[in-house]
């Protein structure tokens, strides 16, 4: 799935949002294009895509499951109480479901991808460390921004492409937190939102924040590398080199792609295990069951060589 395709489809966003009438009336319309079966399911999965012939996300993941997975996010001590909600999640996904997000393969594969995506956003926004009741896995989506940034995340070497805007701060914001001027600039370009001048939009608009996270999930960091989505649903086939580097399709590889050497290739370290624990817990909550997670080398990246050694500071640089 190329960045260009995703950028183009983002253009459909306004149309998608404008055409939301009622979430519950989405009959499947089927037709054949060049012998291929393609479908349209109303606003949630629109645009004659083969993926829209499958279940949509809201057909297997509902409001109550979202509440279970992120059960503490609206508690009074949660930093972003009242911000994140199920509706924003589904509206955000409407651009990406026709591209295969949560709609690829059979129902188990679909649910595992959503559990994996949620595990990443939950673990990156949890405030449940230390003494909080329920442990870290109960506190996903507690934050929507970095609380005490100790730098301004302005990289001057991008001054010709993504120059820092006066007064703008590029600290971490969102569900898969975005850091640095060049990441805000690049993701903003693709979503057609001026995030370089207005990085604060991400902490003001949950739909946009989810969209930015989904964009990162679906976009390879570099040419020739898989996106986290491709790694998770089995679109990506390892080369001989990948196999020698212990890179196997699955949840472990999504961590390799999104975080690189921060968590991967260092054995069973806590930073990696916390993310894995979120995934297993969410699989249980969603009714898939952690036994579907796969063996240690699929589930973790403990032994994997990272795709991008000494890579950019955080995920999603162009
Ligand atoms: C779903 O698809 C996966 C991957 O192709 C396969 O391993 C699994 O057996 C399938 N599950 C069911 C219930 O068909
Ligand atoms: C749709 O679902 C079927 C069966 O559940 C699966 O075999 C197929 O690969 C899915 N379609 C796409 C485009 O992933
Ligand atoms: C929030 O973001 C979405 C997706 O980009 C956009 O459609 C919507 O208009 C935004 N809402 C506000 C209040 O700006
Ligand atoms: C395989 O890995 C070796 C050593 O890391 C590297 O030099 C070579 O370019 C890689 N080959 C491919 C096709 O990526």
C-alpha cells in the first residue's frame, strides 16, 4: 500500500464525512469490476473496494468492546478524560477500511489487526504505571499529549521542507504520538491538514488523532519495507535476509516497524513486554483469545534485527 494511494484516498475524506447519514443503515452493494467482486457498505466502507465485501470494523468491534478495552480513559485522573471516543475511532477508520484496515482476510485476521493497532495506541498513551488500579493495560488512551516535554522537537535540518512555525511546539501528541516538525509536516501533507502550523489540532480533535495513527500504521517508513498493517495481516513476505534477521510477519514485526531499536532486538525487555501484554489482554477482551497470538518469535521482536538501525527518533519519519 503506497503512501501515494493513501494520500489520494484521504481526499475522499470530506466526501465520506459529508455522506454520513446513519451508522446503522449500511446495506452491502456488490458489483463486478473486471471480473473482480467489489462492494460498498455505506459511509463506513465506501468506494467499490474488495475489502468492503468483508465485515466492517463496527460489525465485529462495538462500542462496548471499545469501552472495555479503554475502561479507565474517562476516569477523573486520566489526562485526556472526555477526549477519546468510539465514534471518532470509527469515523477516522472510514478512509482506511476500503484500503484494508481491519477489513483484510477472515474475521480472526481482521480482529487481530484491530487488537494489534489498539495495543499500540493503548500502550503508547497509558498512564497506568506504578500504583494505578488495574495495571497499565487498563489505562490506554489516558493521554493525548506528552505532559512534560523537555525539548521543542524542532529539527533545523528540515528548514527547507518542514520549517518550524513560530510559536508551534512539536512535542508528542496523538494516539501513536507524533514528534518533530518533519513528522507533523509530512503527516499533515498526507492528511491535507496544516499540522506544521497547527500541531495542536492533534490534541484538539480525536478523529484527526486517530486518523494520523491509522496513517502511520498503513504507511511504510521506507520504500521496500512493509507497513505495520502489511506485517500484521500477512501482505508482506520475508526475503532470505529478513529470515536471517529473524523478521517474521506478525505482531513482533509491527513493533520493529514502529519503534525499531527502542524495543526490538534486545531480548525480552520490559518496554517490549508492556506492548505485548496490551495485545494479549485486548485479544482476550475482544473475544479472540490470546491463544491466537502465535509463538514467541511471531508475537515479539526480542530476537529481530531492526529494519532501521539508528533510525529517526520516533515512528513515521518520511
Ligand atoms: C483465518 O486466516 C488465517 C490467515 O490466513 C488462517 O491462518 C486461519 O486459519 C483462518 N481462520 C479461520 C477460522 O478460517
Ligand atoms: C474477505 O473475507 C474472506 C473470508 O473471510 C477472505 O478469504 C478474503 O481474503 C477477504 N477479502 C480480502 C480482500 O481480504
Ligand atoms: C476533526 O478532524 C476531522 C478529520 O480530519 C475533520 O473532518 C473534522 O472537521 C475536524 N473537526 C473539527 C471540529 O475541526
Ligand atoms: C542482505 O544483508 C546483507 C548484510 O546485512 C546486506 O549487505 C545485503 O545488501 C542485504 N541484501 C538485500 C537484498 O537486502
